[in-house]
């Protein structure tokens, strides 16, 4: 996904987003409840297969909410996510 810099009424596509990913993740996590109605629980939550969930939260009904930064070919499988939720006492 491309990122854009907004200056007044103009928009400019950013050439490099290398150092911005973590800043965006922090901004979203710090405002998760305001933006998505989700209570923040943990950042960089480890999975049983050695991966990680970028952001873990819980909605107002008590359902787990998992936010991944979808990097091409690095998104965990749905099965891995369900297995983690079913086998973890924290859920």
C-alpha cells in the first residue's frame, strides 16, 4: 500500500516507507479504541509457530481482534490464527 504526504490541498506519494511502518502501528495502537472500538491488549504478540501478531485487542463483546501488517507473502494462515486462539488461555 502506498503512503502519501498531505500538504494543504496537495498530496504527494512517498518514495520510501521503510521507517514509517512502526510509527503507524504505534499510532493505531495508541488510538485503537477511538478508531476501531477495540481495547488494546498487546503489541507483537508471539504465535506458537514463531511468528507474531502485530496488534492484539478485544472488542466490546469480548471477541479477540488481531491486526496484521499484511506484508506480501508473510501473513499467517487463518488456521494458524484459529489454532492460536483455541489453544491459548488468554483468549
